[in-house]
C-alpha cells in the first residue's frame, strides 16, 4: 500500500510539472520582435515633399505586413496620434479604415484621436464595420460607448507572454482638445496594473502617449517595465533607462520602428532599427484605391468642402 501511494504521488507530480510547462512562464527565454508606429498624424500617402523618406500609410501597410510575416514571434503596436491634429472628418475616417487593414495587436489613442469628438472612432467603427484593437489603461470617457477599448492585453508570441498597457498623459490635451473624460494619473494607473502585469508574464510593454522625460521617470519608478513605446513629441529615438528600452519612430509614417528583444541570464537585450518608408517601396493595393478615391471626391467637388485638396488630383503615387 505504501508503494502504491508513493507511485500515485510520483505520477501526480509528473502530471503537475507537465501541465505547468504548458503555461507561460515568467522565466521563459526566447526572442520576440516589437514592430511599432508612432505619430502617423493622418498621413494617408506619399507626402510629395521631395527626398526620401516620403512616409504615408499606403506604403507603411505593406511594410508592416512584411515584417509581421518575417518574424513569427512579433507584436505590432501604435502609441497614438494616428489621426490628424485638426478636424478633417473624411480624412480621419479613411485613416481609421486603413488602420483596420494593418496587422496591429494594440493601438493606444492619443490626444489627436479626439479632435473630432469623444465618440468619433466608435461611430466610424460601427458605420464601417471596423475592428480596431484599442487599448487604454487610464482613460475613462463620459460616454460609455466612446473608444477607450480594454485597459490591458495579454498576447502570446511563441514562448513569450507579453503584457501590453496603454497610457495617455493628461498634459497632451493642452494644445489639441479638452480631455474627453477622466484621465487617471500615469503612476496610479501603473500601480493598479502592477500585480497583473507581473503575474506569469515575460515581457511588459507600455504604449505611452506623452513626453519623454515623463516616460523616463516612469521607467525609474516602475523598473518592471521592459519597453516603453512613445508618441506625441514626434521624435525618432532609442534610449535605455536602466533595464527599460524607450522607443519612438518619428512622424507621418516616414519610419517604422523594429525592436528585437532576446532574453538571456541578465534580462532582455535590445536591438533597434528605424526602417525608412521610401518611394521605391510598394503601395498597398486596397489602400491605394481608397486614398485615390478620396482625393478624387475632393477634386471633383463631391467631398465636404472643409477637406483639403491633394496636389496630385486624386492619384496616390
């Protein structure tokens, strides 16, 4: 009987070990690729402004698809200001349609996303049947139907469990629009998420819409943050504060950021590159068609008069 009990105990122990091995482990090692955009500012297509990089989402889209296909263990994110900084309802509506074509896993709204109204994204998403992976950890609007999205996401990339948060700093609304509702303090929002973020997750990523010096302070205050993807100041920069990587890839879709992460015994090791969006890159066929139709409406007088005129008479070059 004693032998039987010991045998059963051993079998149960082995089963427990095997079952635990099927779950994400906070000590998992491996490689993951973070593909990110920031400060797109409603740039639909080629800026027609001279030398490369030309930017424009018609060329950003195929590059996002290429990178997502090249790296199986990946995460594709945007940290906000993807709409125009001033009211252009039809252009902003089209930009949302283009974003929905991209392989994003998480998008955090910034201040520019509320230039039309607090519920503009919700209305467009409903009208156009769009599914955008919105993420906001500290924004709660007066309208319960407005586009705050979820407050965090857990994404599995191969053996890596990634915990993604999104925060917009209240100060970013000083120049663009009044806040759409209640915006919790950055640190308070992270404190509230700390336990969930560190439970059985290997990589903690914050999409932060705010100024770099505030992000640097958060990196010091919350050293468990592995990566902070920045937007708002339209910088193209990679830096590291202690063990936290801070990245931002400029504006108007002129660059895509690619941060490769490999974990070793000392923690995450980072390698960052900024991929220029140049005129020789291919256009996304569906995006090109939608953008050309939009400019054609403007140039033929069938679009609202408050929308601007494209210099190329309806052609997405």
